């Protein structure tokens, strides 16, 4: 399988280059909103657009991705909440395994069902250890997965989960406090995990201001994901991008 985009993730990590991903939920945007986000993302030099959601109830996924791709050269990466969220129009797929839970369906079961379709999609597949961290509020992913998040103060559990995921062959670790989290993942947890894995670390959930994005990058996050914050204030994209990208200058 091609791995061009993953090599980009890996190269950025090795060079200390921090990245910003804007998460777009197809259920929460229309054509005008997508155009606004793409314009802001292009002007701010956003690194990636992640597209997906825990639940997608509209039939807008393909159209959403096609509009993004037709308007910019920023890579589009699927962040699926279920095997049904597959689109051949994206550049890559985060093939998520919920390693923080004990629900076998989300560790491997749904992957078995989706494998033929994923294989035929032509997408670049990036095996991702998905870790849900308690963000102080119930999340859709926790409810649907019937899995308890890792407690926000249990750094050692997060560390061992990430290490095990890497040794099992995951290519990325994604630590997520969830959409609408009341609190972001602590810098101490990010730092402990980052210091003990060699694969890129993605962090999202509860990152509502540029200062938090900056501190999370400084702690060791390689990619910062923002979604809920820019749904409320799209203009934040530029400030977030400036904060994240400034680490490469000062590193």
C-alpha cells in the first residue's frame, strides 16, 4: 500500500515540525461553511483536514470531501466513527482501533467487516491506536463504544496503552478527550506518552485556545486536532496554526 502521507507525518515528527489538523464533521457543515473553512485553512497553512464524526446521519461525506479537494491542496484524512464512513475521494484513512477500551468490536471486529471495502477504496491506510481520555463530559464515542475512557490523571495507563499499541504495530497514536470536552488532556500525560513512543502522536479534544495548542505541542504532541472550537469561531484557525507552527521556529 502507498504510504506517502504517513511518511510526511513521520518526517515532521523526526524534524520536530508540529502540525495542525482541522476536523470537519459533514453533519455540521454546508457548502458555504466548507468554503469558509478551506479559505481560512489555506491562508493559515493548515496541514491537514480530518473529516468524520462519531455519527454521520447525512449523506454528505463524499460531497464534503470532494468540495475540499477541489478548493485546495491540503490533504484530507478520514477520521471515521464507523466502517460506513469510507470515501474513495479522501487521501488517507485513520484505521482506528479503540485501544483504550475493551470492546472487541472496536478493537478488531468492525475492521474484519470493513476490510474488503477499505482495501478496494484505494485509500492510504494508517493503522491508528485510538485512546479516549476522560475530558470531564460524556462523549458520543464513549457511549457508542460502551467503553470507559482512561482517567485524566492516570498517566501510567495512557503510557502503557500507547507503548503496547506501538509494539503491536500501530503507526499513529491518537489521544482524544472527545468533542466538547470540558478539559483537554493534561500536558503531563502527553509528555509521558510522547517520551516513550517513536511514532507520531495526535492529540485532540478540549483544545479551545492557541495557548493550549502551543502547550500541548511543547509537551510532545506532533499533530493538534481542533474541531469544536472552530465550529464556534472559525477565525481561531489562524491563531491556532500560528501557535502550533511556532514550535518549529523555537525548537
